[in-house]
C-alpha cells in the first residue's frame, strides 16, 4: 500500500466517527421526519394532507402569517438598530462608547427564562410601568402582553446585542486608512458611509440577519410565556401538534415548513458569500 493511500485511509478513518455521528443524530432524523411528513398517520399512505392542513386551515394559516410578521419585524428593527450601534462603537472613541461597548453584550449572558419573566414584570398591565404611572395618577396599559408587539420587543432584547456584535466585528476589519483616504479626496460622511462602509460591511449584515431570522422562526420560550392563544408562533404550533394533538406526521410536516422558511435566509447567506461583489472584483 502506497504512502498516499495510507494517508487517505488514516485521514478518512479520523473523520469517519464524526461523520457517522452527524449522519445518525442529524441527517437520519431529518430524513425520517421528511418521509413521515408525507404519510397519513392512520393508514401510512402517501399524502400531501399534512402540508395542506397548515395552509387551508384558517387558524394554522394565521399562525404562519403571524410568525412571518414577527420574524420580519424583528429582523428589520434589530439589524437597523444594531447597525447604528455598531457604527457608533466602531467610529466613536468617547468614554460613553467604551462603556456601551463593555456593557451591550450583557443581555446575551442573561438566561432566556429570567429575561422574559423580567420583561413580563415590567410591561404587563399590572407591571412596573403601570405601578409607576399610578403614582402620578396615570393608569398605563401598554398592551404588549399576548400580542406581536410584545414578542418583538422581547426578541429585540436578545437579538440586537448579538447582531451588533457580528456587525461590529465586520466594521472593525475595515482599515482606517480607507476611510481617511476617502475623506482626503473630499468625501463627506454620508458619501463615505454609502460608498465605502456599507459595501464593505453588507456581508456581515446579511450574516447577522440570517442568524436572527433562523433563531426567531423556531423560537419557543418567548412565545410560550408572552404569546397569546391565537394566533401562535410556529414553535408553539409545533409543540401543540406533537404534545397536545399527538399528530406526529403533521408535526413532521410543520418541521419541514419551518426548515424551508429558514432555508430562505440560508440561501441568501450562501449566495452572498459565493457571489463576488463589484467592489471585490476591482
């Protein structure tokens, strides 16, 4: 046996345990779920009814639209605020920016359950804000509990620091010499932002948006504690199908639907990384 073949055998032998682990714990359950999603739970016959159920049943379709609304709004607001925060942290060297830079990641270290309950005690109709208002004769009802607005607010608590961290890392890779060179030739701040900073950081923004999108499509803790009974986020709808209705085949179909929704952002992410931008081609 040649030395080259021995090296290949050793290399593949070292990779094989990890490969088998992934296949048995990830690939096989996914394939099994896809197959089950096309089976009738009673007869085992091939059917599309498990999928059509979520698009033709009014309550289930509302869950889908509701989830997309919450996720899209969360991604849009989180990325916008995170980008502004990242710009401030990257290009400001004041004491305030250094303080914010040291503190803005703290929400990531707070357990999700604790953070949600803390938010509930503040925003519910009998919470802290309402009690402070009563001291001044104002009965304040924010109306955030059991509504999409409350879920979005809670999602922003988790996702803005995460997105800002990723975007700040991307902005940190932009050399100061590029910015200074553009200013030397007369470019203003807005021109530098639109012509230099945005093109160089757009991939980092897409990466951050991708992770925020996928994280919120299947979120469970926040919708379970703060969401209403109808409509529901898809994570709660999946929980109901699996545990409440014992409809495992429909649960498998909903899992595939959620995967396809996440795959949209994953496809955008892959496309943005494979496609050379005009800036990089110059």
